[in-house]
C-alpha cells in the first residue's frame, strides 16, 4: 500500500517519531531498534521498548556510527526473542540480508523499516562541524531533505559526504516491510510510505498516494546516475593503483594492523578470528630468518595476508557501506578496494549482495561443472 504520514507545521522529524511510536503503541512490535539523539547531538543506536523514549529518535541524522546490521544480528541470532522492529539504511538492510544467509541473523518476527538514504557524513567530522559552526539540527535537516527532493548532495561548507555514499548506486531499500520515501518529494506536505497491507490496517492507514509520488522514481534514477559517475571514477582510480608497481601491498603499506576494518565490517562475523589468535605471534628467529632471506622484512608482518583473507571471505557479500574506511586510522580506502574487487567477483557469479534473502551465496553452494561455466575449464 502507498500512503502518507501526515506532517504538521513542516515538522518532518516529529512526524517520523510519531509514526515509530505508533508501531509500539499498537503492539506491532515489542521493541524497536532505532538511532537516538542524546548528549547534544550524539547518535546512539538503541533498542527501545518505551514509546516515550522515541521522542529523541532521529533516523534522519546523516551519520552512521555503525552498520546496524551487526546490532540486529546480535538482537536476533537464530531466533528473535520478541517481535522486533529495526530501522535500517539501505546498505544496513542489505548487510542484514547477507547475515541471514550466513545464519548469523533471522528475519523471523522482525519488521524491517527503511528509508531513502541521501547519504551520510563521517561521524566525528559531522559532530565537530555541528558544534564549531553552531548549526541547528532543524536547519540541517530541512536542507538535507530539500537536497533529497532535488536528487542532489547537500552542500555544507567544510563537510563532504563519505566516499561510500557518493558512489552508492543502491540508495533505496528493496526488502523493507515499511519504506519511508524522501527522494523527489516535498516531505513538508507529508512523508510517502510504502508498506504491507496488513501493517497499514493495524495502523489504521488507508491508500493515499503522496501528491509528489510520481516524482520519486525519476528522482532516484537521477541520483543513481550521478552516483554511478562517481563510482566509476573511484573504482577506475583504485584499480589503477592495484595494478601499479606498488599494487595491493602499496595500498596497504600504512596499515598498522589494528583490525578496525574487520571490527566495523557488518559481514565479518567469526567469533574467533585467526588473526586474533597466537597463530601469527612468531618467534624472534622467524623474523630474523625472514630478514636474512629477503634482506629486509616488514614489522609487524602478515598485514597483507590479513587483507587478502578478508577480501577472500567478504568480497561476495560486500554491500559497499564503507564502514571499514571510516574506521581506518591510517585513512586507507579499504572500502573502495573491497568495492572494486567485490564488484568483479559478484559480476562473475551474477550475484547481488542483499538483493534477495532467497538468493544463495555462491561460495556456500556447489554446482557440478560450475568452474567450466565460469571459464575455468582445463
């Protein structure tokens, strides 16, 4: 069903909060995972059971402290203990779909809520900019929504969207039970929402398309076209670096092996990672022998092996959220590397991560003569 969340006096955020509160009040869900705005603008991903706490919910703030798929995985596991609602950005929703395929989460008793995503900023940069420039949240939100209506990136002096967002070609959710639309519409006249009929009936909502509803798809296509140009340039640049003299080792030369990228990745789920064991705590003689063989050896070693292993494990399921880049203290474009490699692998298998929960992961299925089909026949 296509209908509209009413907005009074242009207060879009208040309307979103009221809609979310209604989900709890009519007991469609018993708990709601949603970002809360606390402590003068800090965003805290939280599980809410008290509708009153949603007075500080803010899913429209353009930051991602984490890819929330990891949190929903922790909340559901193999069985959801209660009816859960989860509000996720499109890349977070795609990551959750991949985790379900990897049996790290379940969608049973989970209501998926998502929203058109105009893009996000680095969390620290955004909050610092907020405090230094004394911008009010209302002013920022209205500009952000106007940019979404016009299919453009919001322009703020001294603030640039995350690279992953500027090159994202999937800014609209595909698997949501409830989809709040921002692109191409004047949200001050109401927020278009697409939802299942049974959910609409429980909320007492009737079919009522937004006056700007016909503009939504055209706006999405314009935005994707602009993002695709950025994406092609970024991937072309990173592939040139990958095939240069330094290659992959050169790209990761400044890696300090902190493992932040692995921690921030929503798909990396191993409870005991090989790289967090003593497997790579070599004896002093090992390093000395390596130095004698090569003339010099990197300290600490096995950095490139770590990234190669992650590429091997995560390439097919990478949804391009860029949280690995955001987490890197050395400012290595980890996410762009993963997008470049992942896109090639995904193309080979004709696989689209997060598109469909019933679409099997190629590397956990077996088909006879598969490699011959893919051009590896001897």
